[in-house]
C-alpha cells in the first residue's frame, strides 16, 4: 500500500532538531547559490571583455559561467526543498501543540467539574 516508505517514530525534540537542521541547511544552500551566482556573473563579464582578444578562451569562460549558474539554480532548488520539508515538520509540531493544549484544557474542565461535584 505504501510502497517503499519507511515510517519512523520520532520524539517532539527529534522532530524539532530535524526542522532546525533542515532550516540551517537551507540557509547554507541559499548562501552557496548566491556566491555561485556572483562568481558566474563575474566570469560572464570577463568573457565579454575577452571575446575580441581571445574568443576561444572567452567561450570557455562563458561555459564555466553557465555551469556555475546551473549549479546555483540547483542549490536554490535544494534550499527550497529543505525549507518545504522543515515547514512540513513545523506544521506537525504545531498540530501536536494544539492537541496537547486541547487535552490540557479538557483536564482543567474535568477537574473543575469534580470540584463542583458534578459528574
């Protein structure tokens, strides 16, 4: 029914740590993507400057720039993916908190009813 999915039971703290790890990795990937894009743009400028002096070298630099841009885009994609996974975990943690709050509130109501000697 579920294919190759593996279900793992994790504690609230483990899920929170996973969420924080995913967010940290997402931020690292965003920074990496930005750095790669800066380098790619620098190489593009260098390629344009060299195109009349050494067209073959300029083409090589341009190709390297394109490769860095693709790598940057992949890093951005991975960052978004990790951010979405972290958001999913946060949503689950929020639901957990809401359930705990409802149970706590129900206990308070029950204790109040007992004190008032109502069944």
